[in-house]
């Protein structure tokens, strides 16, 4: 999934207050989480699949499907 695909899928949706994306990670402020992760991905200059923020966004996407 590309970064643009993720943006299209995630922006404008409503989410639960807390989203557990892994056993040790819980997103408690979804709007801030998405903003920070997308900003980090946009500034990443190498392979996007190796970007930690991209990996977290994919985990978030899998958690809310």
C-alpha cells in the first residue's frame, strides 16, 4: 500500500478513542498520531517501507480494518 493510498483511506474517517496497533503500542490521540506519522513519512528520503512511521501506519490500518 502506498503512502497516498493510506492517506486516502485514513483521512476523514472516524476512529475509536484508543486503537491498539500491537501488543505494546496503543494510540490514544488518533488525529495527532496520524499527523505526526504522515509528516515523518513525507520527510523520509529512503525506501518508504523501511520508515518506522510507515510501519506504524500499516499496523494502524490493519488494526482498524
